[in-house]
């Protein structure tokens, strides 16, 4: 018997299968999709690979043998093997990196894992009960008697609950024996919430429409305003699917932002839930996969890569906050989980539900055209009203020296403190001052590796680069003119927190950003404490904008809407609207009167105006008219190409070559922009030139891209990043 094995080798030109002989002892267990360990190259070094085919004869002589199977339980099934091919074809990645993306990284370890599974040891009686009972009358040891009596009643106990010496004595006497049972590292009690929520009429309509077609590969957009009860619809759908013994995948943007949802799922479905995300330990992740493969969990809640969960009987896929950029992976393979979800929905003939208050315009356009089915939840549940939005012109405020908090926002915050209601403030920049310079000579601190300025972090008294992590202690003197005149300007969350303490000395304030949530569990703690009203004001970066459901929040303040607005990307209008609506949606969720205050230097900007009146549709129509004129998605598709090198000249020369090759090969209707320098030109000492292709139908495109990709396989100083449908350009 022979196996074709796709090996885990980083070299692109070796992305193919090699034939190995299957040793006698593995013949009965080996399957296509299993991971095996094989010798590769000269010498005896071992490498892992996936079995892609099994056959009974081979005309090749002198073949090496497979050494072992790395895991007999985690196997890529036929569906996932095909999906890997699709992933490789559509993102232009190697087949091996596609397969590696689909299984947990614990399996990427290059050694054979014989004992990765976790076991719990139990004790049980070895002799018949009657015998034990009569034996008990003669026995002296108190602890031994106790353990035997427990076993007479309960059959099985955990070994670690009893004293090792007692256990050992009884084992030696041959009265009891051990039993090893495979267990899971994350083990939820199977307690389910009996309280069942009745859907509102709107929710019920959405639910009914999906349930009427559970065996059709439809994609739905569930477009519901913030607080309209989308999560409840998801849970009802999942319940329905699970009742018929099928499984569900529910994707959430980031696990830390979604703990409230995850906990709701645990409460509703108990141990039938498996979670998959990058913050799990390797062991935990491995166990969650086992639960799924063995059918011990039917509901998978997870982030992007959970879309590859190895489920045989999939019944529904749900993607919450579908506009979230976290669904797009920004390194190889550059896939979008929504595309993978569509593929799997087609494969299994099941519904895919995309949920959002602010869907991407691509998604919304498809739902208006009928490609996706549109389901809407136009109102909040329990008659809760959406908050009133007030826009404050900061140019006016600057005249009165109210640079950080406008007079209006200050008063509203004061009112909330007096009424013992809570407030949330969004400022999308962490750190203290965002620009550090010498006021004597004008010297500005920049990152030596990246083309951006350093941010001052007061708590660590350091200047940091938010791209590459470079930092230095804040010097006392300017490195240029040696004067003690180093000042910081600009506003980050750390400075905002300090100022709030000054203005409201009595208020209890908590900050949530990448700096205060780096420790495991700190994020959950802040959310829990805020929910329990241990704080009056929560301030933070966009981390606070999504998913949170706090009944007592009646005021949301956006300190500066301009940072997001000023990003030079064709999607910035779409994204600013989404961000502001999301954060605004945190207010007034339990029916209390609520308000949102947006501070900006661009009060007349169209997007800001649309947020003010709260019309997604008008903002959509306006932005779409621009996209049509400028030939952007959804009217055109995009490809982003980055030509990267530590050597400036090499990157520059090769970028021009890439342009010339594309120009000569792709369809003349397609448009090539660039090469230009990428947004931040140099990151981590790497120069990045960028080209963008806009196209509608271009049959020559994929081949052309493969050709330029091949041009760089063996290049010493330059590498290429090709991104089909990039999120950012
Ligand atoms: P969304 O995800 O649309 O922002 P959620 O699903 O978080 O909204 O729902 C908002 C709140 O309304 C939650 O506290 C939820 O428990 C509650 N809720 C949802 N549906 C119902 C219902 N049918 N009856 C009562 N409360 C509901
Ligand atoms: Zn840097």
C-alpha cells in the first residue's frame, strides 16, 4: 500500500505530494486526510504531511516509509480536503498552508504527539459487591473502609480525591482498579437556562423565513439595528438545527469582544458548546476539536478560523457583525471567512446568516439585488428607543479652550453622574500623547524601523511604536539640541483618563484598551465590573464599540470622530458610519432615555450627518454613487499587491517589473493603479510598494498573478504579498 503525502515544507516549489510506502502496522488505520510523519530529504530528518491519496501500486522504486500517524482522531475529511483546494485556488496560497490553516496548531508540532490527550483517572471496584461487603467487616483502616463504601454506592470516583496511600493499598490488595477516561480541558457543566424568551413578531418573521428553507444554500442578511435582538434569533435558529442532530457554527469578531455572547450560549446550550479562538492554549484547542470530531459538542462558537471546524453534519452557519475586518485574515492565506462560509453552505445545502446593524456595502448591495435574502429588525426590543445623536463642532469649542471635552459633553457626563447612570467614551488612540517633540528645535520622535511617530505612554514613561513594538525611555533632553524641552501633544486614552479624573474627582473611571487588557482575564474583569456598576465611566478604544450590552448606559461620547474619517481609504465613510453607529448602539439598551455626543472638526461631513439622523440607507446610497464613479467595490473587484523589501531600490525596481508584466498580460479593461508607496511606507524596516488592480471580469488575471508570484519564489531580497479583495488599500 502506498500513500501520497503533501509535506509541510515552506518552499513553494515543493508544494506537491510525494509517494511513501505504508508499513504493515498502519495499513488498517491510515486514511486520506490524516497527518503523518515521514522522512524527507537527505539523512533521516522527519517532517509532517497530509495523506492526499492512498493506492495499491506504484511504479516508483525504492520508496521511503511513513514513520507514524501523528493523530488518528483529527482528520481532514473529504469536504475539508476539497475546501483546502478552493482556498488555495482563490487566495493563491500553497495547498499545504491551506491545510495547515484548517487544523489547530497543536498539530503543526513537528514531533509525533503520542500523549496530547488529557485523561482523568477514576477508581472502581475490581471484585463483586458482595465480596467487598463481607470483606469490609474484617477491614481495620478507616480510610480504606470509607473509599470502599463510596464505591459501593457510586461505582466510580476520581482518583485524585483520595489519599494516594489508601488508593495504593487497595490497588495492591486487588480490591479496586483504575480506569482512564479521556477528558476535556474546558469542561462546562451541563446546566441550561430554563427561562425561554419568546421572540417578538419581527424576530419570529426572520426566524420563520430561515427555518422554511433549512436544506437550501441561501445566504441571508439579518439587518437589525443595535439592540434589536439579533443574538436571540441566532440562538433560536441554532436550537432548531441542533434538535435535528445537526451542528452549527457561529462566528464572532473577536473573542474578548464577544464574551457576553459566548456566555449567553453557554447558559442556553451548556456543554453542547465548543469554543475556538486564538487565546486558547494548545491543549484547550486540541480538546475543543476532539469534542467537535466526536460529536460531543454540536455548537461551535469561535473567531475566523472556526469556520474550518471539522463538522460532518453541518446545519447552519451564522456570522455576527459580518462587516468586521477580523473575518479577513491579513497574512497568508488571505482568506475571508465569509467566502469560506458560502462555500460550506453550498456544499452542505444549508443557510448562511450574516448579521449586522451596519453591513458592508458589498453585502448590502447583494441583499438589495436579491442575491442574498434580506431580513430586517427595524426596532429595538421592548420598545427601547435608539439614542438621540448630538454633533458638537470642536472648532467652536477650541475658541473656548475646551479641547478635549466639549462643554456640552461635560455637562451631560455630570448629569449622568448625578443620576447614577453610566457613560461610555470612545477615543480610538491609546497611549498618552500621540506626538512627542522638542519645543526648542522642533525635533520629532519617530520610529527607527517604521515611518510613523512614537506615542508617549505615561505609565511606563516610554515612547512606543504601535507598529513594531520599538520603545525607548523618554529622554530628559532633546537628542538634537540637548534642551530639556520635550513635550507631548495629541490625545490618547491614557491622557483622557487623567483629564477625566481631574474634571470629575468623585467619578469611578475605568479604561479599556490594548494596554489595560494585555493580561489574561483582565478584559472580562473590566466588563464584569462595569456591568455590576462598580464604575461610572468606561473609556476606551474601539474595543468598547461592539457587542457590549450594559443596561445602565445612557450616554455615549465620541471624543474625536475625525481620526477614522481622515483615513485615506475608499471605505472610510462606510467604516466611520459603522463604528459610530456601533458605539452609539451601546446606549439606552434597556429602555432608558439616552444620548450620543459626537465631537468632530467636520460637523458638515456627510457621514457624520447620516450618523446624526441615523440612516444607514442614505449613507449607503451616497457612498455607492461615489464608488460607482471611482470604480470601487462592489462595482469592481480589487486585488492588492505589495512588493516588499529591506532594500529600497530592489523593491522599487521589482514593483515596476510587476506593473509591466501585469500590463502586458491582464485584460485591457482592467485597471492597474501604482506602484505607489503603501499607506505607511516602511514597517519593521521593510519598504512596501503597492499596486491595485480593479477589474470586473478578467479571465487572464489569475494566471497573471500566479506568474508574478512565481517570479519571486527564489528572489533573495524581495517578496510579494497578493491579496484578493483586500479590506484596506
Ligand atoms: P443585538 O445583537 O441586535 O444588538 P441583542 O441580541 O443583544 O441585540 O438583544 C438586546 C437585548 O434584548 C438583550 O438583552 C436580549 O436579551 C434582549 N432580547 C432580545 N430578544 C428579546 C425578546 N424577544 N424578548 C425580550 N428580550 C429580548
Ligand atoms: Zn516601529
